[in-house]
C-alpha cells in the first residue's frame, strides 16, 4: 500500500517542484544588485534611494512599474524658440554673408538649448525609461542637426520619437518617413519622379526595417524610391506636403510585390516582412541586454513583437522580464555610452548643475553629440565607444568631477597651464578644441559634494554596489573610505560598464 | 606528403581560424616605412577629382555638376585635376604623385557603411570580416617592438583598417593625449568581453605614451581648420623618434547628394592644401622618402548628376598616392563613361586590393596574399 502510494506522492511533489522552479526566480525580490542593474539599464544611473525602492519588487513588478510610468510627452517645457516659425531655406539663400553668419550662430545656439533641455529631461524625468527609448529611436532613425540645420524641426522630430517611444513601431515608421527633419536629412524632400533620390529608400530598408543584406536588392531600392517621390515640404512652413507633380504614380515592384504603390504602401510591405521585427528586436537586445544577441531568444521576442502588431510595450515587457536580462553574466556586460556616463554620473551622485551645457559638451567630446549622430547609421556603440582618445576623455572628466572641493586651488593653475599648452599647440583652434575648452571651463562649476551625497546613502548600502555593475578591477587602497573610495570606484575600468 | 610539408601544414592549420589574434613575436629592432592613409569620408566624387575633361560624355552626364574645362588643372590631354588640388601640381611635376583611376571591386555595394567596411576589411563584396586589413597584416608581421604603435588614428572615433589591431591608438592631438595618459593604468584580465576591450585600450595607452614625444614644431605652415590640424598632428607623429607604421586622417563631408559644386570645391581645396602642407612637413622632418600618402573612400559617385545638383552613390573612383618613392603618373584606366552598369555606375578597372597589395608587398615587403586572403597583382606606383 505504501509502495503504491509513494510514486503518487513523489509524482505530486515533483510536479509541484516543477511549478515552483520557474516561479522561483521571478517571484523573488530582485534585491539591491538586481535593482541597480535594472535601473541603470532602463534609465541613466540611479540613486541609492531609487535602488532601495526597487530592491523589494519582483521582476515583473519592477518591469510593470517602469512601463506604467512611460510618458508620451516631456515633463519640461522646451526652449521658447521652438514656438517660432522655422526659417525657410530659400530665405536663408537670399541672405547676405553677414546675415547668414548670424543665422548660423543662432542655429547653433538653438541646437545647444535643445540638447540642454533634453539632457535635463533625462536627468529629472520621473520616467528616465521614456528618455532612454526616445534616445534609442533617435539612434535608430538617426537624423542630424548638422544637415537639417533647424532647431524647430529637430524638436518636432524629438517629440514624435517620444510620443511613440513606447507606442507602436509601425505608426512611428510611417510618421518618421513624413517627418520634415527626416525628409531633409535623407534628401527625400527634393525627390522627383524624373530622377528619384534613393537615399531614403535605401536607408529605410537597410537601417530602419530589414537590415543590411536581408532579402532586398538594388532594384527594390530604386523601385521604392519612385514610390516616395513627392513626399516633400511646404517651402514656407517646412511642414510635410505631398507634391503630386513630383510623384511617380506608375507601377513598381518591391520585394516581389507589384502595384502602383505610394510610400505608405511600401512601408507596409516592409513591415510585413518577418526580418523587420527581428532586426528591431536585435537592436533593442543590444541596447538593453547584451552585445551578443541570443538567436532563439530574439526569434521568440520578435514573434511577440509581430503578434502584438509592433506594439513596443509588450516587446519590452517580455525582454526586460526574460531570464537573459537578469542572468548574472549580463551584469556589467554593456559599455556605457557617453550619455550613460555623463547623465548617469550626475544622477547617481546627485550632482545637479545649474547649466547642463557643459554636460552636453562633455558627451559630445566623448563621441555622442545628441541630435547629431555621426551619420544615418547612428552611433555604432558597444566597444566602438572606447578607444584611447575617448577612454582618456572619460577618465579626465571623472577625475575633474570627483576632484573634491579641497583640491580646487591646486587644480586651477594646472588647468590654466593646460589651456596655455592647448593654445600653443593650436594657434587656430578647431571647433573641437574650442568645444573641449568650453567643456573644461564649464566643468569647473560641476563638483561632487561628498558631505551632502553621503547623507542620502543608506547605512546598509554599499557604495561599491551602487557605483559598479561588475567587481572593481583594481582593489581599493587599504582603508579607503568616503570621497577617496568614491574616487577610486569611478576611476576603475568597471565604472565604464553597466 | 613529405614530412617537411606535413610539418608546415600542421603548423599553419591552427592559424586559419584565429589568425587575427595570433601574436607573432615583434622584432626587437629594425624599422618600417610609414603609410599615411587619408580617408575621404562619404564617397568622394572621383570624376570631379580627376576630371575626364575631354570626354563629351562627361559634360553630357554632368548637366549641373561638371567642372569647367578651362578651370581643370590639366595633367594629360584627357585627364585633369580639380582646381582645388592646385597644391598638388608641384608634386605631379616632380613625378611623385600617382593617380590610380577606376579603383573598385566586383559586385559593388552602394551603402556607405557596408562599402567602407569592405574597404576597411578588404573583404569580398558578400564576405563579412571583423578585423581591418592592416590589423591582419600587422598580426602576421608586427612592427618593431621599439615602435610607439602599429597605427594611430587621428581625430576620428572609428579605427577603420586598424580595427582589431593590437597596437593601435586614436588621438586628436599628442599633447592632450600625453597629458591624459597619466590617468590610465595597465591592469589584469577578464572574461567580460566589454571589460576586456577597455583593459586592452588602457594597456595600449600606457605603452604608447611611453614612446610618444609631442614636442615637434615645424616651419611648415599648416592650413587652418580641423583637417589642417589633423595634418599637423600627422606630421608630428611622422617625426616621432619612436616609429609608427600607419597614420590615418579623415576628411569628411563627401556625401554630396545635393548642390555639389560649391561643397566639393571647398573639400578639394582642404584636401589639396592639407596634402601640400603634409608633403612640405615630411620633407622638413626628413621623412618624405620613407613615407607614402594614399587616399581612399567607400566609393565614387554616379556619373550622371541628379535633379538636386548633386550626385548619388557610385562605384569605382580615382585615388591619389604621393611620396618621395612614388613613381608619378596615371595608373588603372580612365573612366569608361559609355560603359555604365544597370545602375548607371562605372565598371571598376583595378581591384582596391591590388592597391593594398602594392603597399603591403612593395612598401613593407610583407606577404600580401596572406594578409588579403587572395592574389592581387601589384601596381607599379612605388619605385
């Protein structure tokens, strides 16, 4: 009797254990290290208080809380100039040399104001995740102020990216294709049926949907370019305008389908391809999980993305709750971008400067000038962030931020000497040199305040756990504590990881 | 199989999969010639750089983007330089400027990113390689241990043909590099690939900084602007007492889809003045005879101009090589404007890997076939 009962009991226990096993990890609280990992990946740094607040949540609770906080609009009002009408290009061309110069200076100044506003939003938004996703889409649909040369249009695109940041990718793609800044950046605004400009048609396949080499050819690009002809701008308002006279209404064959397609229909043909969901999912994986995508996981997540008709939230919920995201080997597996480093450091160490212009310049010097990606492919990211020049720049920045107030009198003459060296080396300063100097001067107003900050850190928290995503490479000097310990941690190579 | 052959093959096999990371021992002493690469980023318009001014098809295809015949700096009855390259005319007269026309590759890719990747890695059109062609060459044949670095990238974030090279650094100017290098330290090993990359860069900084001397000043006047500054840095590096095998500088802005003439003229002037100053500085530093300067770009531009007064992505293009040991003249083949492909683009005359093979084989005495994974005939532009 016992003998017959045993297997049943054991079987029941076994199935109970099976039920429990997958629950175990996801039902447990993520703890301090888990919360630190999560918040640094979905946002830009995190304070000790924020990390402690999330430490008691389960994975799904943490993910759902961040998703529930997603916004469609920025919290801070944009710079006032965005309400003024943009300057039409023909008016710029009619200007004399002096007025053009003045206009160029104004455009540069407005571009800086816009970046400062965005960095402030990253730093103070209750939903840094919204800003991280907005930045992700900015990198995906990379558009640069250096060619658009218009702060109003760059702001309008930024608002569009935020509106759909956690909305729908299909909606976003259709809207970006008609976005004035994009129409200028990829030359579609002047594309006519007599001679279609292929720039947008090529990049929409290569960079926005399918990925390089994924099932399309030169012929598809040329045919698609015909469909986008006529998507143009009103020359006075610089708003989107369809110009029927420019449009090629003839039959086109794109990816094996033939019809008298317009641009929207071509975008739908691209969205219907499974490659599109996989391409975008892979890119998100590299942004949030690890530099080396797991093929089967990407396929599983891409299927979620397609099933939900390109809704971004369900995809991000599945990705952020996945075992892969939480796996110990992924802690510290990503290299911080310049914005991660700059904004994340200000946020984690509660450095709240009056002006964020030096922070914008610092990120630029380190290789990430927001609103000005290097080209339409965006920032390559990952290991490409770090070379000898940028790594030294990062160390110099951190050295300066954490120098501490008592070191300032000594530092000032050193920096003055450095500036003289610079001036000697570069009799005619390059824009880069001017930028670096402006950044260095501005950074003197940024200082980490150990006394104030240390009072915000709970006694039970470890400063190393808060600051580093992976164990420090270099052991701290014996008995190091306080400011000295923080300086040691931020100068460690592991501080470059998230 | 003879025993000797067997030994040779078995020694070669492990190298096949991982040769990018195989470290051959660096010779302790010795020297190596310098290569200065000038990247023309964005796809330089070869037809408006080396202009086929006598070809009626040129003027027909270039309704709004042709260079006036009278303005062209004539080299031969068929070819002339863009007027912005005036400073290169003395180099041409001295027979130390080689022009290679029709550089390209089969099955051309018209994407900036993919095509420059092909040029940087010296891959086939449909082949994806991680390491740059120079990184592969230096992995097999390292520069002398006394050298400061295999390569230095000036003022750009991407390592290009030096991607994956063990001893390559990037900097904007040497003074600043040295000032900051004190913050780097040589640290241990790790399994985390991202961290391993950071530690490797730290090690390169420490090792290079010990051997860089930023003190060099020149009589030569360098042009103003970012490219002029990059050229000055290149000259300082060329004059560094500890050797450097490759210096890469970049001039950007060549993606001239619209209103090309003015933009391109300005770029050509920057290029011409920059290269002119570089030559003068190399002569001043006594390095003109041991330096070759060569341009490259992801592609040329389409022969027919577009409706926006610009040109779209093309294929084959002309490139410039100069140096004290360069045999001046025209190489390759003049553009065949009557034989365009289905996209309206030029057929290539010389595989870009022949361009590289000439440098590897004739300039450095390396095994070009091994580094380029194939046989590419060398050109005659080096004495």
